[in-house]
C-alpha cells in the first residue's frame, strides 16, 4: 500500500520549509542518504516538517556527519487530520510503539499516554514514541506528525478536560450493548480512550460513565489487544465523524 | 483489555472436548504449564479446540515432556465469527504475522494469503501463521481459530470464486470517493481483500472492479500499512455487516 516508497525518499525535518530555503540535515539523515541510499549532491528528496506541507529539495551538501538540501517547490499542501486525540494506557514496549505508529497513520492529531489504575508502566520514553510517530509519517506519506505528550495520570487529564471536547470511551464492558456515534457530533473536537490490558477499574469506569462529555462505544463481542483496539476505535471514529466520511 | 489473562491459563488443543474426556498435552504445553507456570496435578486450565467451546479442565498428569488434563465442564459455548474471509498479500515477516494475529482477533472466519503482481513473497510458512492465529485466540479469549490457507495466486482465487460470496476490495485509489457498505448485504458470505506494499497493478484493479461480486471501499485519505489496513477494513465490515452491529 506504499506505492511511492521506492520512488522517493521522504524525510522529516524540524526546520521551516519554503522555496529557496536551505535545510540542514542531521547526522542520522546524512548517514542514511549518503551512506545507505548512496545519494550525493544534485540528488532529490522530499521534505516535510509537519506544518508546511511536503517539498521537493535538492542535496547541496553531503558530508559524513552532516548535509544540506535546498528547497525547490511544494509538492503537497499540509494535510491536517481532524481534531482528534488518542488517549491510551502504555503496555508492553513493542505494542506501545505500535499504538503510536498506528495513531499517526490513522490520523490522530495528538497522542496522550495516560496512566490508569491497571497500567503497569510508570514512565514512557516520550522521545522514542515521538520518533515512531515521525517514522510513520515518513513511511506513509503523511505531512503532519501528531505530537506525543508525556505520561499523565488519567484522573488528572479528566479533571482538566477542555470544555467542548468529547471523549469516545472504548468500554470492554459495553460489548453487546451496541452504541453508535451520531454524526450530529461531527466537526467537534474529540478524543478516543483505549484501556490497558486488564481494562479499567470499576471506579474508573463509573467515573468515566458519569462524565457528560463521555460517549461509551463498544468494539464488538471479542476481546481485543490494546493496539488492535486503537486502530478499530480510530476507524469507527474516522468513518462516523472524521475525514473518511 | 485482557482482564482474564492472569486469572486463567487458556490453551488450544487439537482434540475433542466433552465432559469426562481425557486430553493429552503436548511437549510445549507441558513445558509451559509445569515448567514455566509451575502448575501440577489438580491445577486447572481452560481448553478450547475451535469447535466445542471453552472447557474447564484439571491437570491429571504432569511429566517433563507430556501431560494430560481431564475435562470438567463447559465454561463458554463456541462463539463462531460471521462468514467473513480475509484475503491479504504477504508482506515482511513480522507484519504478515501481525495481519494473521489481527484477523483472528477481529473475527475473520478464514485467512487466505494471496500472491498479487506486486507481492514479493513466493512462499509462506503456513504452519507458523496458523500458530499465530491459535496464539491470538488463546490470548484474546477466542473459542474459534480461523484456518490459514496455503499461498495461492489472486488470479486463481478469483477465477474459482464461490457463487454468492461478496468481496470488499480495499482500493487505495478509491480514496476520496467515499463508498459505504449497505446493510442490505448483511447476512451474506463476504471476503475482504487487502493489497501488498505497492498496491495493486492497473490490470488487477481493472479486473477486480469489473467483477460483479466486488465492492470497492475506501479506507480514508491516508496511506495505510497493510497491517493497519487489515484491522481498519475488518472494523468497517464488522460494524456495517458483521457482529459488531
């Protein structure tokens, strides 16, 4: 499904992009472009920074530890996702990485790891998770990169919940009680909440179901791993309320 | 989301299950139960075979290389999925394993790896993929295990397509043309087709779109990796036509 991958190398840069700009390339990018991919001066790449769309650029400097590219022209505008956050409880390392990768692919605008009562993880590597979101955008043609927040307690996030944002609560215990998202609520800011292995505690469930911005949604009669549940929940939301409609 | 995992060990056995049955345990199961989990005679496990539901059983023999359990009572009936096949083009090893795992979790009834024009894989390890489907059912509380077929050419599968089965074709090129599944078609046999990296060839697309059992469906405006696309497509189908309704 990645038809353009072989055709063009796409790189994320943390630098403004505009016609004529010169963009420095990092040590890792220099190694990849000049060492692995054998590009040199005159070679072309696609650059994006999550804000200014995607731009064609030409390599102008190719050193061992650094490089530079000059921006030529914009190839695509920024494709911003809908205003959807993903809240998830970190699980085992590989599957946490996966959730972040999938959230970026599926068009989440912000990724918030949250600590629930049954969450084992005490900390996350925010920098590594952010790198996974960037890599997903590089690989999948995205022009936007969702920021990954530091780990916060779910209670604190709920206590400080922004006015007007709705929360789709993927409630394992709601299996069987089919509830669907009404498209009356399209165009509003939303968030999706995925629980950890072990689900939510009864106290957490009770609190969530009492909040007026919370909409409990079932993900079917089977038990899903958290990474599967994240993709399924984002699919339901995108199809009912987001930009898949 | 796996609340019962710590509570009970669940094992797949390729053996009939019924009250009073004695079930032999394999060398791997003996190692896991007696070596890793430190169970012994009198310990209880849950067994399922994909046909007879889930049963509580008691360990009656615990050797180094083998074991036995006696079946006590049925804890859950067989939960058969809807009549939905997943056809997918094998990709890199880890992601192919993932697609099979996700298909089992999401309730596919049969998994068919297919070779398309842009599929690199010449062969698959059917036995390893089948083991992944079993493991997904063990972990996620499933009582059904979808059979994984040997690799076949997509052309041959289409030429021999069973009468009355519809095919949801996840067409990357359909992004933007929203088509939805009409629930008039619920209750019929279906299949979902996911392409490889690189998508389908123009000839394949043309052929698929000409077939009267094919329904092209868009998975949104972003490019998805094949494993993400599989979960998203199964979600759309389950929500519109399957047992999530």
